[in-house]
């Protein structure tokens, strides 16, 4: 089944219903083609290299025909604008909000899949967090189409409904997946627990460029170390909103403080009565009835 596409001004509640059903949605043309051209220019010093000089290590998971660069908030002003997109913010807030006082940016990566690349191993972005699945979300990813995403050039593959799979269920050959086919400027939003992977690039000359920006709970360690990834002089020049988003703030009064800190950091929004239902992974869950039987 194809993924559901929304217009940039669609109702939030409709988008949330679709994410709950499929684990992913596409919002068409949320960014302008001009901003996508600008980000391409900003990232050209990294993405313009041959794949053999990829700033990130090429391996079986990351692909041998794929060029990647991270630390995007320090490299591109457009990446910062996309990270703060108000439509995305409402979605993230609705899904991660019940688990935290405020969410934060976790991972940034531009991914340029080149001709001849094979399909990436399907995976969940939440592997490194030992919470039991299915369950409340701790991570949401967005991949913006800097180029058109097509089935042929490596559009992300999404296993619809896989966010409901238990921990011990992984994709098999029989599982069907949808392609995140979308025009440049569109974005796919998917849950951290949704199985997905970069697609195979069957073309001889077309590159698929995605701008990945993922978010996590404000109290959880970010996947990418934003304090090191964004040089401090660049971080100082960001807007206060973006500084907070990448982690320069205190979560709910007590996580992330330091002696001599700016007291304004204490003034971040504190969500009343948030209460996470995240629990440890089933492998370590003493309350799991199946485990007791064994
Ligand atoms: O490039 C994509 O479409 C997905 C990439 C991805 O999931 C990853 O590298 O972890």
C-alpha cells in the first residue's frame, strides 16, 4: 500500500491518525525548491566529493555508493530552518510530548545515494534505546527530499505498520514495503520504531539526496553529539530557539545544568504532568509473562 501524502496545510489530527496507522507519512512540498537548492549549495563542500572521499565511513550499513555528511546545523542555515519547521514541530510535540517536557534534535545527516547502491538493511532508529516495543515513541525521523525521491533512485523504503511489531519481529523477504516517492521539498516523517531503509539506486546517473533530521526526548542522550558536531562558535551564532533544540538548555529544571549557567536556561517550557510509559526491553523485562513461563 502506498504511503499517505498530505498537503503542507493539512489538519494535524489527520496526519497523526495516519502516522499512528502506518508509522509514517509524507508531507508534500513543505519546503520550497529554492531552499532545497540553497541547502545543496551549502553542503556542496561535503556532498560534492566523490564517494571514495565521503566525510563519513562507507560500510555495509551506510552503503558503498552513498555519500554522507552530518553536523548539519553547523554546516547549513537551511538545515536549521527545516529543523524548526512549525508543521514538523506540532507533529513531534504531539507524539514525543507525553514522554518529556520538551524534545530535542538527535541526529542530522545528508544522505546522497548514488547509482548502483544496493538497498540498505531495514532497521529501526530506536535500536540503541532499550525500550520495549510496541510502546510510546522516543524518536522521530524526518527525511527531506533535496532531490526528487523515486523508486528507481533510492527512495526510502518503509515497512508500514512495523512500529507495532514486537521486539523479536524483524522484516522478512515476504514483508512488503512502500517507497517514499516524493518531489523535491517534500518530507517523510516516520516513527523511530518503524522499520525502514534507504532504497536501491538502479539508475546510471541519478543521485537521491535526503536531509535527515531526527528528534528525541529531552531527557534521553542524543544520537549525534551536537555539542561536538556543531563547532562552539557556530552554536553561539544560532538563534536561541535552535540552540535549545540542539541541546543548550535544561530539561525540566534538572537535566543538563552546570555551575555558572545562564539562569534563563531554566525558563524552558515545562510540560505539566508528563509521564512516560516507556519500559525496558522485553529481553530485560522481569514483568514479561512470557519470560516468566520460560
Ligand atoms: O536514506 C534513507 O532513505 C534512509 C537512511 C537511513 O535510514 C539510515 O542511514 O539510517
